[in-house]
C-alpha cells in the first residue's frame, strides 16, 4: 500500500518566491488589497493542478500584476516570470515551512486583462504550473 504524503503548500511557495523578488516594490498576496491599494501589487491564485505522483504536486498558478501604467505592469510580469523560472531547484521557506520548487512551466504568457472592478489599474496576467516536492 502506498501512503500519499500531504503536499507542501504550493501557493505559499509561489507567493514566497514572488514576495522575495519584488521586496518593497510591490505587495504580493493571495488576496486583492481591499482599501488603500498600493501603487503596485500582485495577486497569486491556485487555479487547479494535480498530485500525479507521490513525489510532485503540479499546482496551476495564476499571477495577476496590477500597476498604474502599462510599462510598469509589463515589467512586473517579466520580473515575476523570471523569479518563478529561477526558483526551480531551490528551497523556499515561509511560516516555518520549507518547500522545494522543482520547476516552473509557463502555460500562458502575459496578457492584458483589465479588471472591470479596478479600472484605475492596468492588470496583466499569466499562468503556469509550479512543480513542488510533495513530501
């Protein structure tokens, strides 16, 4: 009998990678800031994925970058894409949890996708699969 381990938190791994990449430049979270939004922020969401084997969780991740102008938001997307790709083969730590990131596989590059509820910001987004060691 195979006993499947509880996977490490892949969304937390993605947020940690991006928070380290942006530092003070942009706020990174799984939730949108409700009030007094900063000039630049990044929302990271898990949209699915699968635990196909005992060793790796393949989390589908959506990254939404918000900024006041197009050049800023495009640069933010490129920073985020690079950080996720470079995280492959590294261990990230947050909240006393260590997560080994195996790889990032982008599935859809940055696209302009305005948020009808936050019209004062540009929003671009991209998706990919974050492969995190399950145990």
